[in-house]
């Protein structure tokens, strides 16, 4: 299984992903444009079997129609995306398993919060999780907003129940590159977070074409939204004792204006 992370150079800093099973089938997660994906496919040996959209926002489905026309691939999306994404061939449900070749499979996670038709995809070797495609739910050092059809309380439930305790080694492949700005937010909320400060320093030195792939172990160190028990973060928010959900909601509010 080879995961190709494609940076789209879009103003929203989108990522598109190609998953090549090495047995002739390729799957595309969140095509920003068709041309970008078609150019990339030219360099690979395999046929595009399906586009999988994490959710219905335009910057995650922009390539759907063109790719279907050019390659006859199928379009797969969340069952709640009916009427929100055109020409869906297969509606996906939470916990569904999709075989990718002989060894790998994708597990569909129903992850509402950013929108209510949002899914994430867990890449597993057999039943062992290796990576997660998180769309606009979990970002590197942050989480998605809830401005366009979402709800922050539901996003909290999703992050808390489905992401907080994922295994350390699971790689995180988000829908956008917001790492640098998110690290600045982490450091603003938790000035003593040295891991975030060191990472920001190395990020500043890197050129724009290289992107850090984090794993859940690192996310739990640098992602404020996974550090809801941290005393420094809590004390900066309020002198009252806040529960995890209250901390999350206050952080989401602050991040909206960041
Ligand atoms: Zn979105």
C-alpha cells in the first residue's frame, strides 16, 4: 500500500490523497481538482477505482465529476451526503470495511461535527490501524471548524470518543495543512509546551513543499484539543473548574477568532 499525499497549492492549503494498493487499484480521497489527480495518475500503474469524499464541502469534491468522466471511477461518500454530493455510487456507513487488495482495508468512521455527512477512513493492515484520513475533523495540532453545517458539541464527542485514544503509531493524514498556525495557537494557550515550540522552529526552516506527517503520539503532545486535562490550558481559560467538553468548546471559540 502506498499513500501519496498531494499538496494542492490551494488558498485553503488542501491535501488530496491517492492510495495505491500495488495490485492495480487506486483510490482517491478528497480530489481538489480533476487535473491534479489525472496528472498524478499518469505516473502510477493502476486504475482509479473510486473517489472517496470525507464530506460535502466544495474543496473536497472539486474533482469528482471530471474524474468520473475521465476514468469511469465510482464516487463514494457518507450516507448523509445524499443530495449534497452529485452522482454518488456507494453510500458509506460507520464501521463499514472496504477491502484494498489482499492485505489492507479501510474502516469507515462516522465522524460528525465539522458537518453531519463527514466520515474518516482508517487504513488497516489486516485489523491493525496504520493511518487515518481525517478530512476536516482532526488536523495536525488542531481540529476542524463548525461554521458550515457543523456543531462544536458534536465535534467534541467525535474527537473524544473516536480520536483521543487511537494508538500512538497511527499516522494522521488531514484534509488541510494548518500545522504552523495551529502550533502558534497551541503555544499561545500553553506557553510551556516545548514540543510545539521546537516543532514550530523546525517548520519555519522547512520549505513549503515538505509536510510533516504526524502520528497520534505526537498529536497528543501538540494538539490543544487533545490536551483538555492540561492544567496550564485550563487555568488560562477560567478560574472555575471546567470539564473536558467546556474546555474544548472554549478552545474552539478562541480558535475561531485566531
Ligand atoms: Zn470542510
